C-alpha cells in the first residue's frame, strides 16, 4: 500500500511539472518576440558595426545624423535605418570595400547616403575572388528590403549576388560605375520607384537571371539605361522612364521572353537594342520619342540573322480612343511613324519596321502616345498579390513579398503600383 501510494503521489507531481515546462516554453517563445529592442548609434554604440555585433535577430538599429566611416557586415535579421534620412546620415566606405555587406535574410536597410566604395571586385571562373566596391551588397539572401537610400560614387551602387525575392524601393543610384546591378541567379526581385542617374556604365543591370520585375523606375543619363544580358529571361519592365542615355534599353546575348510595356524611351542615342540571339521578347505599348535611332541591331550580325522579337500585343486589348471604344492588337508609339489611320481607331494602317528586317515589324503602330488609349473605367481593379498583376493578358509568376502588400491599380493600359507595408 505504501509503495502504491508513493507511485500515485509521484504521478500527481509529474503533470504539474510538465505543465510548467510547457508554460516556460511558451513564455520563452513570446520572450523572443517581445525582447526585440531598438539600438541607437552613436548613443548605445559608437559604430554601426558594434551595434550589429551586439544586436539580436529582430532588433532595430537607428542611426542618428552624421558621417560614419566604416564597413558594416550584417549577418543577422535586422532593421537598420537612419533617423532623419539620407541627406543627414552618410556611410563612407572605410577601405573602398563593401559599405553594407548583407549575408542574412529579412534585412531592412533604409535612409542612408552610401558612398566611396570604389575597390575592385575580382571574378574568376564565375566566382568572386574578391568582393569590393559595393555600396550595398546582398549575397545569397532573400526577403530583404533596401529602400530610400542614395548610393553614389561607388563602383557598384547596389549589387545583388544570387539573391532572390528582395525589394529595392525608392533608392537613388548616382554617379557610380554601375548603379543597380542584379547578378547571376538573382531571381524574382522587385525594383520599384528607383532612379539610376549619371552612372558611367549601366544604370540598372540584369545579368543571367529571370522573373524580376522593374516598375516605375527611371534610368537617366547613363551609358546604358537598362541592361539585360547573358540569358536574362522572363523579366518584366513596366512603367519605366529611360531617357538621355547613350543606349536606352540593351538586351544582349540570348536574353529571351522578356516583356517591355508602358515604358517611355526618349532622347537616347539608341532607344532599344536587341542583340546576339535575343528573341521572343515582347515590346509593346511603349513610347519611343526623340531618340536618334529608336531601335538598333548594329552589333547583331554576324551572330544572328535577326532578332525575331514581337513588337505588338499578342492578344487583343479593349481601349478607348477619341471617345470611342475598340478592341484590337496594339503596338508602340514611334514619333517618326508617318502613315494613315483611315479607320480613325488610333492604329496606323501599315506596319512600322523598327529595324531593316522582315522578322521584326510593329504591325499595329500607335498614332499617339500610349497614355491616350484607355479602357472603360469599370475595368479598374485593386488587388493584393494578384495572380496576374500585369495588364493586357501577359502571364507572370505570382509575386510574394513578405511584409508588404503590392497593390496594382489598372485603368486600361495604365498601371499605378502601390507598395503598402503590413504592420505586425
């Protein structure tokens, strides 16, 4: 009896202890969430790197006004932001190497001027031997948010290496060699509302990657405005302004199946060039205005006999022109297109030849710039993470942006994109 009573008492003790253990487990989990703290530089730590080293994943580091000469390695999930914006908070690379080197997922960096990363990057056999000269470098990471920064006087302003599903929003890349550079296998990123201005080589570069989206960006006064090269496939460029570059949009070396829609390409020496077996790209509902040559394939031969790209929509589109509604395929607006429009539907009666090739024709050239063609207002829609966020019937993979709502409001052929940060 004594023994049985002892066993029973021991049993009654086990369950409360188990419950206490569970309770501590839950408390520990909540403590991990609640304990996220805010660290101030230079109040708590004089250097940003010291703040990063002493932070825990999920913390926020706020950097007060001033110039900080250092190279910051970010290897944990953090939010690093200036207190008062890029004009008052400057990060100057200490050695010419990477100013912000990000190697962790879910890192947010915003509100800085980042400069003087001028060191030389060495690549051998498609691998980095030395990484240097980057204002912000994302290496093998995902779900990072780089926003509201000014990167200037660097070799590379913002550089993504094998990094996917990141957001670059409202950044300015000025007076670098390369403004914003997405390197090999950096797929499914979104670049929105960025300005790449006066970079000596490329404003925005995409190199050997796929499924990236460029929305509402400006590429101005660069050698190459936007560059897609070396098998950069299935990317979408929409609502961008590409102006005053030597070459506006350069599609190079087997870069295929990209979509260019609702872009304004103006005042460049060459508006767009598709070269070296770059084919099946869809170019429509763009404005080509005041370029010395709207389209060039001057370097195409002898690598290919023609680019065989598509210069009008591949499905019919409902639109309104001069108060009347029509349904038709639609091409681009070319300011040097002079022909009749006997049906008064806003579409020229004869094709426009962008280059001297029978493979490349705009069969439905627009008489006026694309913004003068609208569909009825009942087609306006606002959606969260739309299955097909692109108008005019083009298919693209669903965009998933953690922590954000991407709302695309479409009114006919015009699209407005809103990026809404989700609380919590």
